[in-house]
């Protein structure tokens, strides 16, 4: 589900995952799970540091699997590296984090907020990810597409 009424610097995706909120919340704060599901289909994730607490930080990269990708990486030709920091953690309900890309390109600079909300839904949990303050170099459509791919991976991880 997408919300096209958001400003062009925001995007939102949502999906029902057939798993309890507790399991979805854990997968959002487990570094191994994040590496498995948060990378879009054409990328591989890698976690370098992870501290899941309010004020805690993490550092992660997403690297394209092959050289014929259509988008350039933000940090290098084939990689997006970023640091995140947790602003709010409400167990089984909400995670608010701010992400800063490691980049020399000013079109990808700045902070992007990600609010992940969890709610009971028929047969499982509705997870909604709201991305606010997308850098100018990131198209909301590309961001939505990558987030939808990530949520499909999260569903596959938790529903298997």
C-alpha cells in the first residue's frame, strides 16, 4: 500500500505479515534479521555495528549484487553505507530511527527519518514504514519499491 498524498520527500509502505507483533518487532531490532530482510532484492546487506536502544546507533551497508544495476550507490558506485540512530522504541508498537548516508554527494546528504509502526491485523501484524526527509537524490518511487521488496522479505522470513 502506498500513500501518494505524502510530500515528495516522503514515502510510506505497508503490509500485513502473518506473525505476531512481538516477532515482527524482534525482527526489526535483530541485526542478523535486518541484514536478511532490509536489503532490496538486488542488494546484499552487511551490519558493522548495532546497539538497539534509545540513543543507540548502527552502521550498515547495502551493496548491489551485480554491476548492471540501474542506480548508482550513494557511498560508492555499488554501495550505500549509512549510520542509523534510534530515537524511540515502543516495544511491539513503534520504532523511530534517523538514517544518515555516508556520501560525498550533497543530493544524498542529510537525515532521513524512518518510523516503523506495528498494529494488530486480521491474521497477523500490519507493519507500516514511513520515510520522511528523503534526500533529493532518492526518488520516492524508488524508495517505495525498495521498501516493498524489504517487507516481502520480512514476510518470507517470519511466515516460513
